[in-house]
């Protein structure tokens, strides 16, 4: 191996961030599937990845594509349920259900920009490369999404100087 990190180390390091992104984009119910598909595709492509590649941006790009595939597939199939569980299956990443619900209500571009920038830590140029558009448009979408979350999230803290 020529200076590349083991794939297992990549999963350990970036797995939680990719799961947060998947949850933000497709919701808790489908996040594990999107995460698994992301890392299966990444594992196949990893040997050809240049040594100087931004691995996190690469993984978020794959997660974005897998999430879109999953959203499209979900939209095409019927989903009958007999019993709706009170909460999603537990995982190693805790998410405030109120915040997750508010994030899910954002328009797709805002939801993706917030997830990729704030949850995965990608710079706006890389967010734009993943979702399409310009870095300025990605910044605007993330800012608009965060403004909506700040306005509507019930668990938010009052801002300094705000009337209580």
C-alpha cells in the first residue's frame, strides 16, 4: 500500500459523520441503508482513489448519490405498515428527534447544504460540488436552512439580549 490509510480506518474515522449526513438527508428509517450502500461503493472504488484525495468530501459525495437513489426508490414503492414503532432502531449516533423532524421539513437543497456543511464539515465549495451549483448558492442554502432551524427548533437556547 503506498501511503493510503486502511479502509477500516476510514470507516472508523468518517462513519459517524456519514451516518449523520444520511440521517439528515433520508431520515432515520433509511439512514442505515444509505450508510451501508455508501461504504460498499466506497470500498469498491477506494483502490483507485488518488492518495491526496479529500476522503470526507469523496464519502459525502457518494452518500449524497446513494441518498438520492434511495429517495427515488422509496418514492416508487408502496410502504404498507401494520405497526409504527414509537422510535427508530437505536444506533451509535444520538439525534434530537425534534431537530431531526425540523431538518426533514427543510427544502431539499437547504437540508443537503446544512447536512453536508454543518454535519459533515465540508467547505461550501465541496458542498456545491456535491449538490450542484456555486459555493455562494450552497452558502445561501445553508444559511437559509439554519435560519429556519433557529426560528423553529423548540430546543434552541435564547439568544443574548432576546426578550424572554
